[in-house]
């Protein structure tokens, strides 16, 4: 069994925020793979079902971001899971918008949700880091993450969420490479295959036939006379 926890803040006020992209990701997984229904559990909302051959619990903590570890820790203890069974999906300032990376262990880099999870279950869990970009200056971060995605972000954001959902069964199975491949198929445009060396074909001009004869402008009398010259 695996626990997938998306991070965000509860309530309609925050639903479209950049900070809530973790909630968006687990919502898409639940919708696409038929997990659910969502029920009030573990100081938040939980849905369960199967991804491939694995049973998975999806969790959206209702404790606000800086207390996310309370809900994650409670769910983990209830199902007797270890940190290695936990996957946290969260926004990442240090990745460009649309980039997605998987990481196990390490620091929280100042992310309040991860900081809380570290305090409750340690750091040896997996993270799906969903890039939202950085506003450029530290003092702008709070307003940036608590602001809705821009209209211009909608296309890449939809591709990212679909890719995460496509790769969710591989993620549950511990196949990080398979997961990132599925994400890449959604987020990176397919390139046309280049022609192979030695196999380049160029269009050849059509073979030239005999030129058409020019029309004879002579009168019938001139043509007859010329035959005897």
C-alpha cells in the first residue's frame, strides 16, 4: 500500500493557487483512475483505490500547509506504513514551470508543508516536485505561491497534471523512470524523425522529352512549292 499526499490549503479561496498544485495533482489522479469517493479522514480528505497492482490512499490535508505533517503522520500510522511508502506531491519554486522531478529524502528547502512533514515522519519519503518557477526575489515568494496560476499557465499546467496522472501507476510501483517518461510524453512535444544518413531522397525533375515542333506557318501553296526545291 502507498500513501500519496498532495499539499495545499483547504477551501475555495485557495483552490487555484500555485501552492495548491499538489491538491490539483491528486484530484486528477482520483478522477482519471476512479479512486474515491473523497471522505473526511485523517484531518483532511482521503480517497482510496488501486493504481495498477497497488492499493493507494490519496490524501489532501485539511490542516493548512504549515501543519500538513499532522495529517500525513496520522494516515501513515493508521495503515502502519513507513516513510518509504509515502509520496508527497508539492509545488517547487526551484524548478521552472512545467518541470517535474522525483526525489527521495533531502531537506525541505524552506517549504512549510515539507518542513511539517519532516517533523512528523522524517525525511526519507519520496517527493514529486512540480515546478512553478520563482518570482525572482525572496520577499515576493509568499504572494506568488498564494496567487492563482495565470491564464497563460493553463495549457502547460493541464499537460503536467495529465502526465502525473498517466504516470501514477508507475509511481505507486516504485518506478520513478517510468513515471517521468509518462510525464515527458505529455509535456514535451514530439519531434519529427530526422532522415537517416544515406537515405535522403531528393525530388528529381521529370525527364525531358523531345521538344514540340513549332507550328508551320507556310501556306499550302508554299509547302507544295518547297517540296520541289
